[in-house]
C-alpha cells in the first residue's frame, strides 16, 4: 500500500499510512465526471485534483529557456519554456488552458538538426503557466528526447 503524504499548516511533512494515494484510474474517473459540470465548477474540480497524484516524474529536468508557440483546441498560444525532460515541460504562459487539455508544440534544440514535434496533456496549471506531460507512447521516444536534452545541456555548459 502506498503512503499518502501531506503538509500541515506549519509546513511539516505528514504521513498517512491508512490512506492510499489517489491513483490514475480514480483521477481519470473524476476528470470524466467533471466534463458534465458547468465551466467554473469543472475548472475548480480539475485544479483541485491536479495535485492529488504522487510526483511520478522520473526523467531528469533540465533548464530550457526558449520561447515556444503551441496549439490547443482554443488556438495558437505563446510562452517561454522553463524546463524540459524526456516526459514533459513547464511553460510560462498567460494562455487560458485547462488541466486535461491536449496541446501540440515544437521544441528547438541546438543539439538536434530539426525541431522536436511533440503532443502532450496539461497536467498542472499555476499562476505562472502550465506543466505538460508529453504523450510518450514508446520508451524509445523518451530515451531519444532525453539524449537530445542531455546533449543540449552539455553544449550549454561548455559555452
């Protein structure tokens, strides 16, 4: 059984051994139910559950500060990527996007001859921007992107 963890009001980490952490299936079901709610309540619910799951990032993040444009069903948006990994990125943007929205973007790396075209899902939204989890159907895709990011990082460290 996974332990649920939380922070008390003084910032002390608490363990709740009697509670399981929210799993993807439950979060998926709640997300599906949210689709039937009025827009304001739907957004509130999606923002609430966006932080429920454990931090499952396993790919190392690297600083990546490049302007990016990306598309969603709401149109074309602009922002500045703050960091990137083989499985996702954080994009500082004022775009009004929702948790669960699909986006498409292209990242440019000096370590790759062509832009890396990716699709992903908004998994977290803050006042600063959005966290995007890339749609990574194959582990080889993650490894390829991680190799590009690693080369980029090495190049930038030696400049």
